[in-house]
C-alpha cells in the first residue's frame, strides 16, 4: 500500500519535470543534478523550521499526513488486516524512525532544489506552463513532505523528552 502511494505521487509530480527536460537541451540537467546533490551537504538541523509541532500543524501538515505513505489513510488500511500494526513499536524503533525521517527529508530536499532549478530554467526559456506545473509539483512532492518530516521529527523529539 505504502509503495503504491509513493509511486503515484512520484509519477504525478515527476511528469512535468521529465517532460520539460525531454523538450530542451539537457546540458543544464546534469549541472542541476550536481547542484542538487551538493545541497545534501547542508546539515539537517539548518533546514528544520521549528521544533514546535504546532507550527507545522498551523501549516496544514495534518491534512498532508492523511495522503502520504505511512500516513493516516494508509495506516488505517494496514490496521484492517493487522490491528496491532504500529509504525513505532518500541524505543529501539524510535531511532530507526528518526533515521528514516532524515532520509526522506534529504531526498525531498534534493528534489526540491532540482525542481526549483528546473522551474527557473523553464522560466528563462519562457515555458510558462511548465513553470507553473513544476512549481505545483515541487510544492506537492517536496515542500509538503519536507514539512511533514520536520513535523514528525518535532513530535518524536517532544514525546521523547
């Protein structure tokens, strides 16, 4: 179930990016991929907007959480078959969950930079439809998950105190 949700959002949001790069010279594609990878050198702590879960709730992450892998709807479906299912089972799984949060956040940050650079490049080429589609995809595919992962980290840290 979780992988199907992940696959859906990935296909939906990468489609305008891939379509744009298929229509233009790909020299800058490799430059932008490199810049995006370099962005991973930023420490995760610099990206955390707040340590307060309420901050993220005000931005609507509880709605976002319903529609993503390991989200409210996915977990509800999993619990129909396995009522004892929990994402975090014990203290040992907390550390693993935190590593997973960081991995997801880093991946989406890399994609955020790449989508942003692609949108700017599309703007330079006056491809306004692509600009809008890529910006919307960037918000859905990268900004929302980054906020959600930061919210999850803030919640876990708050609960572990």
